[in-house]
């Protein structure tokens, strides 16, 4: 498994865990919740945007660490 695949797998696990915790705390059963197609699109766009921001942040931090390591 490549580094990116492993990171995506871990990210998905973290997201799944957080969502399940929030559902459990609020007494929500995901199988019973009906979400409109529009809301699903909005959520997917939000997750996509957040994923992009995280990737950019990680990339910047990696570059910063490599630069500091070279000093």
C-alpha cells in the first residue's frame, strides 16, 4: 500500500469514527436518516474542500520540515 493510499485510508477511518460518535451522542441511527440529493451534494462538496485544504496543509508542512532538516 502506497503512502497516499495509507493516508487516505486513515483519513477515512478518522472521519467515519467522528461521524459515528456524533450520531451516537445525538441518538441518530444513520440507516433511518433520509438526506435529500441536494444536501448530499453539499456535504460531498464540503468534504472535498476540506480534503483539499488538508492536503495543501500537509504538503506545506512537509516542505517546511524538509527545509528545516536541510539547515
